[in-house]
C-alpha cells in the first residue's frame, strides 16, 4: 500500500476515534442536565465534533426532572463549546505531528467523511497550534533517542533537518532539548555500566576522549553521579558473592588497588556477613525439622566448598535448628505422621518428649485404623439402605398386584390364578424376611459406625493426656 494511502487511513482512524470517544449516552446527558453546568455540556458537544446546538440541548434538559436552567446558560454553553471544538482540532493536529504527518493533513481531515457526517465546524488555528505542540514533541523524542545512542548533536541535527525539509518542519530547539536529555542518559548509562562491572571511574577519561573525537558532548557530572550511586551496590553484590565462594576483602583489596578502584569496605563486609548469616540460619532451618543436629558435618562440608564461617555461625545454626525441632517434636505432628504411617525420627527430639511422642504416634495409627473401619461401616450403611429401599419397592409392587386382579371383573377364578396367588404369597413372605434381615444388618452397621466414631473422638480427647 502506498505511504500516502496508509497515512490517509491512519488520519481517518484518528479522526473517527476522537469524534466517537466523546460520544455521550442519553444517561450521561441527563446527568449533565441535572448538574446544570452548561460549560461542561457545551465542551462535550464541541469535543464530540457537533455544531453549536444550545437550543436543542436546552429543550432536552427542560424535559428532565431536576434540571437547573440558568439565565446565562447560553453564554456558558458557547464558551464551553468553543473550548471543546478547539481541543478536538488541536488534539488532531498534535496526534498528526507526533506521527510525522505534515500540517497539510488538516485539509484531509476537513474533507473526511466523519467530519462531514457530523457537520463539525473547522478550526484551522486550533489544528495548527496542536500540530506545533506535537511537532515539538516529535523532534524532542528524536533528539532524545539520538542523544541516548551517543550520536553527536551537530551532525545529527543537520541530517535530521535535511530529512525534515522534504516532508516536515524541523523544530531545532525541541530537537536540541531532547538531545541534551538523551545525552545525559547516555553518560548516566555509561557510569552505571562501568560501576556495575567493577571498573574505576577513571574509565571516564577514555570514554570522554573517544566521545569528543566523534563530536559528542561529554556530561561528566551525569557519568560520575551514576557511577558513585552504583559502585556501592557493586561492593555489596561482590561481598555477598565472595562469602559463598571462599573469597574475602583481603583478596579483593589487592585486585581493586591494581585496577585503581575505590573500595567500600564497610558495605562489602556487611553484605559478606549478612550472606553468611543467612546461609547458616538456613542450614539450621533445613536440618531442624526431623534431622539430627549436624553442625560439625555442615562445617566440614562448608570448608570443602569454600564457604566461610563467622563468629555467629554456631549461634545462628543452633537457634534455627531449635526452632524447627520444636515444631517437629510436638504431639500433633506425631499424631499426623502416625495416621499416615510415615517415619518419624523420634530420636532427634528431647529425651523427656520421646515416650509421649511414641504413644501419640501409635494413637495416630490406631485412629487411622478406626477411620478406615468407620468408612467401611458407612459404606455398608449406604449399600444396605439402598438394598432396603429396593426391597420395599418390590414389596409394594407385590401388594398392588392382587388388588389389580380383584378389580378385573372379566378374569375367571381358575386354578392357574390360584397358583399365581400362592406364588405371590410365598414371594411376599420371603421378601418380608429379607427386609427384616436387612434392617437388622443396617442397625448393626449403624451401631458399629457410631462405636468407631466414639472411639475416634476418645482418641482425640486423650491425645495430650499423660
């Protein structure tokens, strides 16, 4: 698709969007009427692209209960409408300029179907004012991008101006302001990057020489501010890494001296200490829940792996281990592990606790066995209840059949009918016996279910006794 066609489609989309986005519902218009702010009502009409129509709006509001007409409503409406119409066209101009479309796009807006359909009054001054704002923003963004990429101002400004001459108006002040912002960002990024990589701020000298040779302005203050802010984080991160890699400040000091890098000893030591404190606390935490106290083994492993110990290593490990061990060696945990028949390392618990925990563990196993029996009893109850309902339904059908035969006047009382009646009688007696057996079995199942439930409750109550 040709560029001109794409631009035409784009501008029509922008126009329609701006016109339709302000579309008011009847409910909103009623609310505006009741609020009685005719400046707002006029502004909404103007922003929507509608012509001035105070009389129509007033007639609409007069029909709404609670409307608040004022003597100067017409003047307020016209003022609001004028501002809305201005805002509509200035925003169209600003949007076009930010998309690098020339100010001549106003003519295409004026001839567009959306504008003609709404009868929108044209406002070239508003469009051009908005276009100038958008054009400045466009060139400011371009300048900022060029500056951030480390491109020289003079050469880029000339190239951008030449390109703009073919289609757009070049806004040199906006471009230069944007470039200055981007240039500072470029030097801030350079300072941040050098500090993050542990390079001394003397790197600025080489960077500055290279930039000047390319015609790029040097923002030394921006570089140094970023470097000074990030170098502290570099030493903190380094301290945390070294703590787990068998390195310390003595080793880093010689390296920093060789590079000419400023040392932040306090920050390094604090991060180094904090990282090791977290490590030894976590080790105690991981071992404490169901594992033996194994600090000596941890110390030996740390020595092999190049992990440092600190003065608080034993204190931190022990406190974390004790806290987790206390959570592990409790009756509730022993009970639940017993229910699942999961292994419990009772030997890691304090000696006075062990006998109680063993008893509670066994009770957990007993509880689970009772729970299984209770579940089977409940399943039996459900099955027997279903069979009993079926038996009663069959009995009901049998008792209805003889009455149906007696009601039939055409049927002869022959021997065959008598035999059938005897068979039904026998079947009825057998079914009644079957029902009685089911009822006895159901009663037994319910008694067992109740018994198991009571035993489970008793086990729960006795959990913390003795």
